[in-house]
C-alpha cells in the first residue's frame, strides 16, 4: 500500500485528500478541533512536496429524503466554512474555501490553486450522491485530482463517492492512491488486534456499552480470536437474562436471548457476578451493590466490586487487549468504578498491546485520565469494529491497495 510519505512527483499536482473533519460544532463554533489537528501531518507532507491540496470531508448528517426546507436547515447546520478558518490558523497559511460541491465554481476554485496551496470543499454530504457512491459524482470529483490520499479512518468503513468512488477511478487511470499518516497508524495498530500471533496471547476483549444488537458481529469475531471476552455495561443484562437470572428494571434485549446463550456456551465469556444498582436512571437513588438477582424497581448501572476484582485479575494475564464499551454509566460519577478498574488494569500491563475502539470508550478513558496509557486509541469507533469483524478489511482502505 502506498504511503503519503512515499508519493512521488507531486509538485504542481492536484491531490485530493479525504480527511475526517466531522468535528463537534454548533453555530460555527468548533468545540473540539482534535480531528483537524490529526490531519495536519498528512497535509504538511503534501505541502512540503509542493502539491495543490484539495480537502474533502463530511460534517454531520444531511438527510436528502427529508423535505427541501429540512435539508436546507441541515446543510446550514453542517456548514464546513468554519473548519477552513480553524485549519488556516493551525497551518499558519490562508486556506481557501469553496462553498460549491459540484460544477464550474468548484472547477474554477481548483484551477486557481497554486503549488503549496490548500482548498477545502464544502461538506461532501451536501451532495445526495455522496453516500450512494454515485458514479457521476465520483467521476466529477475524480476529475479534479491527479492523485488521492485517504486519511479519514473514521469513514473508511463506508464505500461513499469521496471514500471509494474517487480512488477507484483514479487508480484505474494509473494515478497514485495512498493512505495518509492517520490511516497508516490506525491500520498498523488495529492489525495487531485483528491477527494476533500465538506469542501475543492471552488476547482478552472487554466489551460493554449499551446494546448487544449493535455489536453482534464484533462479538462473534472476537470470540473466534480471543481467549476470553469480558462483558460489562448494559449489554451484560441480556446475557444474564439468557441464563435465567432476574435483572429487575435493567435494560435487556428480548430478541437477542438465544444469540446471547449461544455465545455464552462457547465458554469464553465472563459475566458480572454483582452490580451497582439504583432506582431512577435520571436521578439515581438508593444506590447499592447487589449479588445475584436484581430486585424489581432497580436497574444495574455498573459492574460491582467482586466483578471488578475478577475482571482485573483476568486482564492482568493479557498480552493483547481490545476494549469497546464502558462497564457502566460512566457519565455519572457514581458509576465510574467499573470502567476505572478495567482502564487501570490495562494501564498496569507491562508487556501488552492495548487498544480502545469506540467513541464513548475513548471519551471515558479521556475523562478518567487513562487515555495516554493505552497503546492505541482509535479515532474511528465504527470503523475499528468493522475492521475486526471483516478480518482487517475496510472498503475505503482495500480500494487503495
Ligand atoms: P462505544 O461508543 O465505546 O462503542 P457504546 O456506545 O456501545 O460504547 O456504549 C456507551 C454507552 O453505554 C454509555 O453512554 C454508557 O452510559 C452506556 N451504558 C454502559 N453501561 C450501562 C448500563 N448499565 N445501563 C445503561 N447504560 C449503560
Ligand atoms: Mg457510542
């Protein structure tokens, strides 16, 4: 696979870079510019090579099936223009912004770019054809570039016009398709939890979060790859109900019970033996620890102290760890202990490769002060799960290979 650092003869060439500028913002104010910062190494590399850099990204959602005035409202809400300003500040150069996503205005903006200049196009999702990988749209966008770089890991599991259509066409024309620094780091790191050699076992997965149904495919493939799968979070209650336990008012998915039972029967799954329970999810009261069945009127909010001890001991054996999904409702201080315990157990490992894949898990690790202790924190929650599910394959990366 071609890496951006190995791309040749780019002086004067138009290079389309698919970045992930899907930043949290409201009314043009960007509250977290991490994703823009993460794209800088690739952009700087291309500028050093005297390329003409054309950046494309989606921002938020534009639902083209809605009424025209709703679509207009969504477009206004997800306007990419403020990102160009912030990027300009970070790069210390003037970043041009093109409000058009097709047609002469876009063509002219690209044509007026000089070597070492940067142009950011408006939100790719302004185009209806983006998410459909529309061939006409892909053709028009591909015609703007002499080369392509994929640096949006968080979008690599989507075969859209900007992630798949463009590189497919450019490759067929014999032009350079490469991956950027951000994607390279993700691929190299995630490969270590996709194909794990014998000497990097025990391989332990820690799964939590809300729903079993969101994660069926990844549970399946992790059970094939891992020695143990530790389960916490709300999804644990679906497994416990499947084993005939009572879980009070805890959320569980009645349509996943057979699946949960089958997965449990692999013998690799560890489930909580106690829970921190509460009444009233919104304003939790009567918080206490329950072993065994949870009484009516209470719901499980976190794994309990005995479970923490068992899980910590198990994690301590690991040479490879993949973690997705908090152990409890970590957003509330009363229910962080389970997530802190698994974070700390990972942080204490001496010779292990530890990966977080999952948006909420990454923010939990950050909030609780453990983010820097992990070997890799993926920038793409959905993409990292799909990479494990598909044995290392993602459409937006395979198309470059
Ligand atoms: P990720 O984004 O890392 O993949 P998920 O989105 O699957 O994780 O799950 C995160 C959410 O799960 C958090 O908002 C957390 O509050 C919730 N959660 C965890 N445990 C429980 C629980 N026992 N009851 C209700 N919600 C829970
Ligand atoms: Mg989430």
